[in-house]
C-alpha cells in the first residue's frame, strides 16, 4: 500500500539559523493510521508538521533537502492551496484560524474559495457542525465560544474540506480536562468512522493515550529517536528517556517495587492487568498479593487523614464573601467566595471552563471590581489601590502569551517591566538573564519573539513576571504547551521561591501540577467554591471531580480499578515518592 506521507532523507534548516532543525528524516505513515508525534520542546516535531501541511516553505522559509511525498506525489513543486485540500490542520490556538463572522461562515470558508454551490455548501456545513456537536451555535460569533467549542468549530471547518489527512497541533492546550476528554473521543470517532489519517502533536501524554493510537513517533534534536506501539514504548521506558513524562500510574508501580514486566495493557489505568508470566517465563504474583503490595506501599489499610503542608508565613491574600456579575442584572460569575493564601503557599485553583477562575483572577489583580465583599493584601483592603500599585505586589501571567507580549526581542520583553520600574541597567540585565535561565530560554535571549513556539512564549511571559519578584504570582495555565523537562525545571524553581516566601496561585486544568506542586486545592463550580482540601483528597473525590468537570488523575483511577483500600493514600504515597526521587537527584 502506498504511504499517505513519506519522508526520504529529509532535512530542513530555517534561513535564520546555522543548524538544521530536521536531520535525515525517513518516515512512512500509512493511509488511515493514527500517529502521535511526541518529543521535548525544540525536538523538531512542530517543524515536521509544518513541512507536512505546507507552512514550510510557504510561510517559514529555509533550506530543504531530501524528498517529501504525500499520496505518492512529490511536494517540492506543489502550491500550498493544493496541499490544503489533502491536509486539514487544527492549530493549538483556534482563534488564529477564524475568518468568519459566525460559526457557519467560518466553517464554510474553504468551500467558498472552492466555489462549492451554496445548497451543497449548507448541507456540508450543517453535517460537519452536527458531527462535532456545534450545530446549535451556527449563528454565533466564534470568538464568543469556550476553548473546547472553538476547537470543535475548527475541526468542523476542516471536515468540510474532505481532507484525507488531519493534523492536530496541540489540540488540548487550552481545554479543561472534560473538554480534553471529549476532544480526544471526537478525534478517535472521526478516525474510526471516516478512515482519515490522523497525526497528533501533544504534550498531554495520558490524554492522548486515553484513546487508541497506532504508533508513537518520538523526536529528539531534529531526528526520529524511536517509533513503536504505545505498549512497546511504555514498557521499555522510551518516553522518560527523551524528556517526556510516562503515565503517573506506571511511575507509581515502579515506586512500589513492581516491575512493568509483570503487567500488560499499559496504555490506560483501567486496562492494566497482570501478565501470565514475567519476562523470564516465571509465574507472576497472584492478583490478591499484587493488590496487597500496592496497599502496603500506600501506607497500610487505614484511611489515614491527609494533611496539606501549612505554609509558615503570615496570611498574604484574603478574600471575604466576594461576588461579581458582568451585568447589573446578570447572574454572579463569582459568588460569595472566601479564602486566604499565606506567604510561601502554593494553591491550585481548579474547575472547568466557565467556573469563574479567570474572573476571580481579574478581581484579585484589579482588572475587575467586586460587587460585594473584600479583597485584602497583608491585611490592607485593596479597594483603593490602583492597578499599577497592585501590579507591584501581584504578578499575573495570562493563559494566552500573545495577549501579554509587546516587544520584538526576547530579552527586551523580560527587561521591559524592570525598566518601567526604574531598575538600574546592571541589575536589570542580571535579573532578566536569571529569569530566562530559569525558564529555559537563555540560549534564545537574542532571538526575535516570533521565532518561539507557543510553549516557549508561555515561558517567556512567566520569565517577564518572575523578574519583577512579586509577593504573589497568579499563573493561568502555566504548563500549557510545555514539555516535561522545561515544566519540571521552572516548577522546581517556583518551589524554591515559595520557600523564600513568594506565594503562588495556579489556575490550571493540569491535575499533575496540582498533585505534585500545590499545597492544597480550591475547587470552583458555577462561580462558587465547592471544595478546599489537600490535593490528594480533592483529586480522589469523584463527586467533586464531576461537579467541577475535572478529570480524576490516572493514579486515582488506577487505585479504584484495582480496588485499593484508600485511593487518597495511594495518591499521597506517590507524592512522597516523587519528592524522594527529586531529592536524590539534587544530592
């Protein structure tokens, strides 16, 4: 069978760089395959995708060598319009794809360019919107939709083109856990029923593996480092070897002293089962003994109380009965919210899209004014503070880095706030360089911002706020688009800053971040707080997860699938084991 996509000795070097980003790529993707391209930031996976969909060389110039075939046709002389009819691309930022005033107009855009008759166009628009569950929104403006809804509209637009190949670039980056689950289910349904060739580029390992994948292609330093089935690559530890995070429940098994040779069906926590024999052909432990070993590792049979680490500092931020509505007669977007954050504390603010998390951050930073209630910093009511004064004490990193960046050069972006505050030049350069090093961007300090990926831009905005050294930092989805190595590096540094007294509020859909780095979790739903507890207990509570549209962690799901005595204790044991591993690496 002729490959849908074929690379032969393919290399690419951006015209602004001395070294090639892709080197000697040999790769065949069969028609109808579902492929996950994984790798750390800078590994070349996005560049490979841009070569497939034609953004290279039409939008990003450079030097190409070797050959790329799509459907058996060599691509070097083909125009991007022709290629777009075969390959549909869904970008990680759907706002960048919208061109229509309404959802229906946007979905019809490509058919209009192809002069499809209007009656046929309407039928195909309605069919595509119905398939992705967005037919009821046909007349709405696309920019008014939630992140998950925007992704589905982008997908509907691609489906109307009848493209044979669908390329998803970080499709989960801006989605809450529940929307992410639905997105991956929808992609699988389209793959299964439509016979499409599907290529996914994504950092959220467990979310991708929740649905079947034929092969994983691991890239590293511009080359293909490994190709294999999920089962094979999970079993031999390929993902962590190249800076990617393997599913947490597999780490937990290893921490508990259970070899992966003794288990099978590793792709999801519910599918894991004991092998009939181990790698040497010897009988494995009985299921009951296996369960007892996991319970013992988790701390015994008793459902012991789980306590979060009490931050030693004084109360820094306090909210008392805060409510807010966007219109005078509208429903409250934030309703009677009360909580406090102590100096040095790290708090995860969890909840689905529309729960009120971003509105709450606007109230804390002063962009919005509460309808009622009080917000105080170190005991002083912030009602009379200007946004500039608040900004000196409270740093805020937005979810979309493109909404924050104003400078053309990377170093200038980090130094901008310091210059505005009158920090002398030598001190300004020192603090800017330190922040760039923390966020893994120092090698790119003299690059233009346009040369960065979405994940790198996110780290740039974090660096710009870190350099200002606020007392409280609000991070809106800090790990969106981040590979595991860079995510770990800057989150570990945040740990050290917390040790010095800086407080952090993580607004996040990343349950792993909450589990490993937050002292406690505050959970919101419909504008109110429905839980405030140690993270392990919150994430093991199926009722809270359901109300807040969270996804239980794979650790909790594994513990329940195996009938362990206390899923919260299992999560807590994992946290403690992770800390020991990090401490061992630091010594």
